């Protein structure tokens, strides 16, 4: 099945929370209590940042399973003495794609 890349859509939130959690969990194994870390960013931006725009939340799907997420947000930065508009990468995560079943020997 081909990998599908698209913008986040309403109803994707739970799958995105899971893919972000799975991707960043390995970095926070020293504590049994989860902290607000990278895996929480998408959820908090979606809920509390007025500039959040689903068009800049790019998802990768292997069938019905979310396997990747890249989140961008608009920003203004100083560049060569001027303030310019840009898009800033907040998080990029990729988890393993499910392997296709092997054919059984005949």
C-alpha cells in the first residue's frame, strides 16, 4: 500500500498524539511520570495557539496507521536586519512502517 502524505484533518488528533508519543518516548525513559515534552507540542498548539493551522500539520499514513508527522508554525524572525515571515519546524517524527506480510512458501 502506498504511503499517503496529507495535511492533518479533524479526527486525526488521537493518531497524531500516539505517533508523537511513540517517537519521543525513548528520550524520556528516566522518569516513570511523563512530562510535558516534544510529544505534547502538537496537542498543546492545536488547543491553545491561535495561529495553529492544520494545513501546516503534515501527516504520513500507512493505510489507517499514522506513521509520521511534521508540524510547522508561522513565525517572524530577524534576518539581515529585517523582520521576515517564515515557517518554523516544530516537530518531525517518523515511526516504523508496518511490513508487508511475506508470501507463504508453496
